[in-house]
């Protein structure tokens, strides 16, 4: 054992560590979270009455002191997040999405998964025969010659309709993912992969590539790609409102302490 080896914190194995000198959100339009920095005491969850900081990760509700200052989004497609029961609530980013887009997001605790219509759903996961969102979009529109336009909830203009009713995401550690993916209700779904994404998540990836995104990052990137395919000029960058806030908080803590120098 090399006793001279310098100790490094676990976070040094995370994607955040790789971007410690960058601002990975500079190209996005995200509502300021400065008011969250002014909060020093925990608040009460309006649903379960438990003491929470910023929001309740079990009830997916912002605490009273921040509720009116948290962005609320409408999404152009429904989002289902299938969360492994072993995934730690406080470490998951699924709650971020459920709080920011409550009308369009459902979180299910595996194995309590709904039965899906394969033609209406895409599972965002690098599973067998997975294709990019762009390839699946092009394939659909080649076989369906529908020139009609649908009103967009993001920019309120008319765009080609999104050919699926919902996107499904698995929220778990990568060790837990296989069990969820192989479940009978999930294994038959068409899979889409997000090419070119780069994570800045602060949880250690343990050797996994930075293209493996946190749930909040994956949802944001998926919806952003769909909007681009539609020709929408709007954005859903506020889906990363909490993610950016925690990223900045954690990065500042480690950088200012000199641990990540």
C-alpha cells in the first residue's frame, strides 16, 4: 500500500470534477436561483409536514418559503421516471423534474410500473437496438406523411407533432438499472439514446463515461432535442434550475476549500 499517495475526495471521480474550471450552463437560459442562497433554515413540506431544505424529495413539493419562486414549466411531452426503490431519495435528481414540471411528470417506484403502449412511448436508455432520437424522428416522419401542425406549449407556435406521447427514464444507479430495464413492462419498449451529451453530475461515476447523464440532465436534453426537431425556438432550460443550483453550491464548497486544487 502506497502511504504517500495523496488522498482525494470521492467527488474527484465525478463529472463535476472534470468541469471544475468551466461554466457548463453558460449557453442555457436558467432562472436565477440567488434567492435560494439566502435561505439558511429548513422549511416545512406542505404535503407531509416534514422538515426539508428547499424541497421535499419524497413528496416532490417545494417548501413554503421558496414555492412561489420556483419556475413552473409546461412540457411538449409527458415524462415518466421509473425510480428504483434502492435509489436514495436525497441523491436522485428525479425530484427536480417532478417539482419543476408537475403537470407533465410522473415518478413511479419500481416495480410499480404502468403498462405502456409500445407505439406511444420511448425509453431513453442505451438498450438493445437503441437509436438516436433524431433517427427515430426521421423514420417516423418518412412513414407518416402528416403535414398538420400542433400548437406548442413552449413557444405557442405551430409545429409538427411529436410522434410519441411520453418518454420514460430509469432513475437508479447503473448497477440497479439492468433489473429495471429487463422488467417485462420495460424490456419491450423502443429505446432511444442521447448522443453527444456530457454530464456535469457530482455523484461519482466510478469509471463510467461522462456521456452517462443524471436523470435531470437526460430529461432536459431529450426535451431540448425534441423541440429542435420540431423547429421550436423556445427552451426548457429551467428543468435544470435545481441541478444548476446544487452544482454551483457543491463546486464552490470544494473549490474554495482547496480540496479540488
